[in-house]
C-alpha cells in the first residue's frame, strides 16, 4: 500500500492523483482520487514511485518520489514437473524444477510421503541438493528406506523464508516392487 498526504496549499481543488510505479522492466500508471493505492509488485525487486496531484489548472507537481524494495513472499505455485524415476524395492528418485513464481529465494523443498494412513515429511535444504547440470536440468533427490510392495503417495512444496504459500505439487502414487525372495539352498 502506498499512501501520501495531500499538498498543504494546492493551486486549486485536487481532482485526482497520478501514481507512477516503475523499475528496470515495467511501468504502471494509475489515476486515483484518494490518498492511497494498493500496488502489486514482484518480490525482491527495486522500484521507484511518484505521485503527482492534478487540479483544474493542470499538473500540481510531484508530491512524493520514493525508491523501495519489496520483501520476500511465499511461492504462488509449487515445484514443477515432479517426477518419480528409478523405482526399486526400497528407494525411488524424485526429479523436479523450481516453481515458476517463487516470490523470493527458495530455501528448502518439502517432500510429503503418505503410506497406509501414515504421513511423513522430509525437508530438503536447497544447499543440500546437487547443483543441476544446467539451467534446464531438474533437481534430483533419492528417497531411501522405503518398503517393497507398498503403495506411496508423494507430493512436494517449496518454501521461501516466508513459507510455502499453501501450494503443493500434484500427488503422485507409486507402487514399489516386492523385495526379491531370497533363494533357498537345496542340498
């Protein structure tokens, strides 16, 4: 929210204000009759804002000029393209891409694993993940100590320091193969 005080001695009655918000890539203008406006900006970006008053005589001049940086927010979408690969009787590998709208720096991903009415969660700090080979390469994480023959439902969230935004990936259901039965020795 951007708000301001009207000029103490305008040259005439103020008809409206022009609010201009801009940064290196975008610019918006709004005409408002009150002394505040809700502005929508990207997280972690530097912006400039100016407010000019307008009267029947024309431009009443710039009332304020400020620069500001917006803070981090929660992601507005979940990890993308979550996929299960390399399924064994006791492990599986997850691959995924970051959210398209992280609204800050992703500090960790959480993997939720549901099996037979039991849910566990595993927080994975980004600093513990191998760096993807390229910008287009996915993150990779191995889930181990799973039980063969079990049916698992898995989904993920991503979090900034503000939280996960309540958005999660589409649940995936995976049936792990049974453990191979040990061979019995015949004499």
